[in-house]
C-alpha cells in the first residue's frame, strides 16, 4: 500500500514564496502558496484515495493564509503520527 507524505511550509506571509513576494507582496505570495498546497493535497487524495496522503506542515497553521480552507482539508490525526503531521482528506 502506497502512502505519500507531502512536506510543506504553512502559507504564512513573509515565510513562503519570498522571492515572488518582492514583486506581488507577501500576502499575495502566501495566497499562491496556499493554493498550491490545496491543489497538491487534492491531487494526492485523488490519485491515492483518502487516508493514503499525509501532510507534514512546518509553521503555525493559525497564522497561515486560507487557514480555514486548509483545516477543512485535514482529517483527524491517526494514532502514531507526529504532532505536525496530519492526514489529508
């Protein structure tokens, strides 16, 4: 059984897409990062099914752009997973 681990930074302005942020601003760059993360999670789930994709997120989701959308995309944490790793819906 294949499982994929998606490793990403929380899309917090000033922490992600910093080179892009020079041209479009930190908040807009973080929105790009959030959209890319959500697309990646959707693609992984579509390819492997729910429960076979995992997300290891660096940073605080509470500070992230589109945090509520990202939270909705995360399922409850299965037993034995680390604190920052979450199952993707």
